[in-house]
């Protein structure tokens, strides 16, 4: 079995590391950058994602293609799909690339999401700001992640906001006064069997994920989130890991924020904290191998390393499960590694996270 991956970032790197030897799977990665993290474990073709020669090579050499990030051109996925299976399919990826399409899917499936409106002109923005008020956010429909391409409306002049957007299509949505944020990682195979990890609680700084803690022990929310996940994956005929991010409001209701058609930063803890990692689960699903029922025994945490690698010895002394270095160049707020911790009690886990955050930031 050989799997092609579009994107050779840290997610591809961990998918390969966690499954290659264990399941005797080869990989072939396409990535436009010079030495992407996945090149540590496999051959990476340096090319744009829509380069026909590279796509033809994937068709010739691979049994199936998957992705490590959602912004691959959907035309490239559609081209591949004519010849070999692509999981998740182009339709799912196309929906997840565009906040408006994503929101429309939630609404069509009676899934609670933030109030929103599509914005395509300065006049549209002006009318929407009147309707939504200052406590709202403008988000570009595409290429928005880690809080990028988002503008808090506040008391800014509409003309200034419109200039900042450079006229790109956006959505406006109400700011949610949430109690916390959680995500659900689920994996679905070709015949529609789905397995779930427990909900993860996520803490962001400046719109970027800082810490994840699992399990978030709320039986009712877990059930509710799984129902939502199943509705979405069956609507899209989805195969692989899909992650849904939610706000939990003051009435303990789940409000969907967005979703990712891939393994996710909030699931890195599964490498040491679960019987099977999200990376291996995804690879089993896209290879049409039997999925494993997911078991989690202890409490796990994940802390992102942003901007600069810390003194590893200081981190090791705290007693951690793993420290991942993506071998990426240091840049302000860039995710360049992460730390995972697994503990028998939540109290001990929170203490360790606190100590590590003090070393890092
Ligand atoms: P996103 O890129 O949409 O996931 O946004 C990144 C983070 O910004 C979220 O995880 C929240 O912490 C915050 N955020 C985004 N949208 C909203 C919203 N409508 N209300 C409150 N906080 C938000």
C-alpha cells in the first residue's frame, strides 16, 4: 500500500511516523516547500499542488491520496479523483475551505452555529454592521486559520474595515460569549463506521491554539457532539479524521465554530494518551484497514511551542510524554513544535501545564 499526501507539514510527518512501519505502508508527499517536516521520513516531491506532472505521478505510484492541510486546490483533488480514491473527497475539502459553505452545511443539517451573513461589498458590510453591531467579527471565507484574516468590528469605521479586507469575500458573525471551547475528533471509514475520541478542551491565545486538555468529561455534550459529527460526515460521505470545533455557551449548549478535514492540532495528545493516535486512525480509514475502538485511560495535555524552541532539558525535568520539534525555522507565532503530557490525575496535569507555560512564555 502506498499513500500519497498533499502537504508535507507536521501533520503529514506524524501520520507517516505513526503508521509507516506498523502497517507496512509507503508514502509519497507533494509539497511546494524545500525541506518540509515530512521529508524526515519519506520522499517529498517539491512541487505546487496543481502541477499535473506531480498529480500524474501520485496516480501512477499510489493507491489512495489524502491531505495534511485543507487549502489544496480542489481542482487538483477532482483531477486525482477521476483516477484514484481521494479521502477525504474533494467535495468535503471544498466545503471546509470556505467558511460560508461550511456554515450553510451546518444550517442545512439543523446544527447550531454562530449567526452569520455573507459579505461581498462595502454596502453589504455597512448593512451587516448595523444588523450585527460592534460585538461581531469579520472572517475571510477562505485561508483563515489561527485567527488569521479576522477583524473584530468594534467601533471601527466601515470604510477602514473594508479597505483592510482588500475586498475579499467574507462572513460576519456574532462574537460568542463562550464558557470554553472544545473539539471532537472522529474517524469514519469507507463503510461509514465511526469512532470518536473524547472531547478535548482547547485554550487559545491571540486566536492560536495554546493548550488542549482531554478528556473533557461531559457525557451529554459528548453525545451531542457525536450526533453532530455523524450528521456532517454522512452528509459529505466523508472518509478519514474530521475535527469539529465548538464553543460551549453559558447554557452548556454546543455552537459549532468550524471544522477541519484532517488530523488536528487539538489531537496531538492522542499519540501518548490513547490506545491509537488520530494519525494512525486516519491512515487506517483511508487505507480501508479495520479501525480500532478508541480507549483513553488517563488525562492528557498538549502545549504548542510557538515562535522559538525552548530549553528542552528544562521541559524534560517537568516529566512529559513527548517533545516534538518540527524542524521549522523560528518565526513569531509560528507553530514549530509541541509537548504532550499524560497524568493519572487532572490536578497533576494542570500543575505540569502551568509549569511548562511558565518556561515557554
Ligand atoms: P477560528 O479561526 O474561527 O477558529 O478562530 C480562532 C479563535 O478565535 C477561536 O478558537 C476563538 O477563540 C476565537 N473566535 C473565533 N470566532 C469567534 C466568535 N464568533 N466568538 C468568539 N470567539 C471567536
